[in-house]
C-alpha cells in the first residue's frame, strides 16, 4: 500500500465511516472493523478458582459502518460459546446462529455471527478455558500469605480474545463496564474505575468511561489491600506487601505532575497501581487507571521507580495515542521510553537522567548482536502482513526513544516539546500509524526546520537495521569516572576494598556489572560479593546482573541465593537469560534443570514457554 492510501487507512480507522476494504485490516485480528466497530463492552462474569474459569456473557454495543454487512466477526481463543443473542430496535432478544473457524496457533479462532439485520447489541454467553493465554490462576502456594488463590490477566498483545470475545485489535477502541462475581474474601480490580471502599456485595462493579483498545482490558482477583498515595493515586497489593509498596511508590503524585507539566493533563481520572505476585512475567503493564507491576521493582530504597515513570508515561504514549497495529509498536514503546527519561530528569535532575540514558543506549547497542538485522528496523516498509515481519520487541524501546531524542537535540526543546505535546493532543484517543506520525512530523517541524533531519536519515531510523551512525551517544561524566575505576579493578590495579561505591546509585551498579560481565573472574566476583553482599541485594536489577556475570565467570558459590531468586522471581527478562546462561555450562546445566523442575509451576505460562524453549536448544 502506498503512503497516501496508508494515511487514508488510518483516518478511516479513526473516523469509522469508510467503505469496505478501503484500508488493510490488522492481520492479527479476524475482525472486520471496516464494516462494524464495537463502541462499548459490558461483561458479566463469575470467577471459579476450582475450575479456573470465567463464565458469563459479554455484551457488545455496535456501530455499523457498512450498511450492507450481515456478519459480525470476532476474535476468540479457547472460548466455549454456549449461545449468542441480539437485541432488536424494540429491545427484544433473539438467538443467533454462529460458527467457529478452525483454530490458528497464533490468532485463535474466528467467531462468525450471522445476522438478519444490524442490531445495536449482541450478547455472547461463554466460558474461558483453564489454559486461557491471558489468565494465570495462582494457587495459595504462589502468593505471599499462602492462604488464598490469585488470578490476573495479561491481554497484550492479542490475548484479550482468550477471556473476552472481542475485536481484538488496537485499531478499535471502546468503553466498557463489568460486574464480576468472585469468592468471598477476594477483591476484584480492573483497568477501570476502582472503588477502594467497595465490598463486592452483589458483585464487583466497574465502569471505564474512556475508550480503550482490547489489549488494555485487565482484571485481577486476590487477597488485596489498598493504600492511598495522594488525591488521585493509590496502590493495591497483597496485605504482606502493601506497606513496602506504599513506601516505594510515595513519589507517584509528583510524577503525575511532572508528566503533566511536559505533555498536558492526565486524562484518566485516577492513577492506581496493582503489585502482582512474583509470577507476573513483565516489569509492568500500562493498564489504564490500574498499572500492573512486578514486585521485583520494590527494592526498599525507591531505586527502581523508573519503572513507574515508564508505565505512567504510557498514559500519553500508548494509552492516549495508540499504535493502530502491532507493526507500529514503536509508537507505543519508543515514545514512552523517551517520555520516561524526561519525567526522570524533571524529578531527579539531569545527572540521573543522563546516567540512565547512557546505560539504556549501551544495552541497546549490545543487544544488536543477538537480533537479526531484519528485526532491528523500527518497522518494515509496505503493508502490514503479520508478526513474522515485526521488529524485535526489545530494540523498539531504546531505538524509538533515540530517534525522538535526536529530533529534540537538533530542534531544541523550545520547539520539540510543544511539537510532541501537540502530537498527543491532536491524536488523543486515536489509533495511529507511523505514516501518520511522519506526516505530522513533516508538517509541524521539518517543513519549518528542514535542517533537523533529512528524509534519507529519517528513513534510516525507521527502516534500516542498527542505530544510525549520526546518532549522538550520551556520555555521562559520572559514568566516565566509573569506567576508569572499573578498568583498573579488572586489571587488578584497584583492590575491591578501594572501590568508592558509597555514593553509587543503582544505575551505577548496573553499569559496572554490565561492563564486567564475561570479563571478571570468579575470584573477583567472590570478592565483590563478600564486600558488598550483591547476591543478597534487594535490588532485582543489580541481583540479576550479578548472577549473570557470576554464571559466565563460573562463580558457583552463589547457587543458594541464585536458586532462591529463580524460585521467587517470575519476570521473564531476569529468569530467561539466567537459565540460558546456566544451560551453556556443562557444570551448571544439570543443576539448572533441577531448579527449573521445582520452579516451573510458579512461572507464568509465557515464561514457561520461553524457558522451555531455551532449555531444549542445542
């Protein structure tokens, strides 16, 4: 598809009034949102922890675009559908015929609902599978108290269809409401308006007044307590973790204010957070009104709050302005990574932001060695044909942010900050494509200031592998001094006891451990551990890097704390590389297999899948 038609496609998606097949549809969805779009969703579901199912119905309010269409196509995965009904203009309900296609390994099953007319509402009665890809049902053993079960969802990117029959594409945004029944003593929370005073009597009730895409549908059910952090923020967590979480997140209100000063008002009402059990596979998930967070970011000293800044930044980049399909993922995460750095700078000063940014850039460069060149571009040219052609998810974060920082450096903040705020304001509550951003960039910045970036360089950033040679690398003076000390320590010229670590922040330890990985000996790592207790640190980012370096150096005295780490942490970016490193050493492989055999049931299915793959590689 050429540029002009691609731009028209995105406009059609937003305005919902284009004729059939005027644009290419999201290849990861069966939905024909060129014909009909969901405007509102209501869920009435009961959670059964014994059967590990949600049972009830989903009611879709529909906006018909193609007046000749007589089929509603929805995305599902492993849903047992019992019946489907439609409401006519007089409010009467009638049963509808439907069919399910053969299941596709990636996309699930298309649900085709045959219609005699174009009803405003359709209600689907169904039951989720115990193996629903979006839901993890935890036993009491997998929680902090060990007394009550827990369930949480992870819908991104196309797993909402495993717990709700929807048009599961970021191109479609809808409001939603819900009534959820859950066992007594368990609290239900959702990515919607959460009432901290609710009791659940008569079911837990929710309303989400802002339109969101399906991947931001979220639910959590468990033994939860709540603490207020300010007039529009709070945190939910297991009772044994709530005090630590409230302490760690104390600066949340200040972060919201800092982001608003840069990019305009926070438009989601409240900003609450849910700290999940350790099996949550990611650092965070930006579910609007209720960010989901890993407990690994609770370090006890607020040293990992950049994760909160990142998820909060999504309130503008991703949740407010959303990639129209997953091909354009960098519009969510690259923008968010850039905004995160700006929030950190506003909160903690340019020196801290500069150190974090340098490490971010260095880790991006290092990661390129493990990413195929075709996956290093922010996106491919041409139409969206499917996930096989999408960029590596890891590289789009720093590379997308680096592009925006390059534009900022050359244009100056006096020009760039209003430009970026205008992008958010003018595309609020819309799903957009890269071509739309490029068009906005050219009209609102490059047309007046062409020296900021040529078309050729912009193309290189978007479509070429690697990081362009023209990219400016951040050089922190504080980290430069650290480099000198690290080199002397590796060479044996600076004793471990003489390392001046008293004033080091977490990011400096992260930088140090990154740079000694595969270079330090087992004896040197033992000295570090004895001097600074790195194997027992409460900072998971530091612990992960220390364990990784120890594995590569053959330092095996850390097996006991490493085993405890792998048994208690389920975050993929930690456990997958550690198991991968262990399996590469014959002396460690059998030990690692034994740990994984015990730990596997504690991990999220997505983590299990990733580790299973690594452990069976040759």
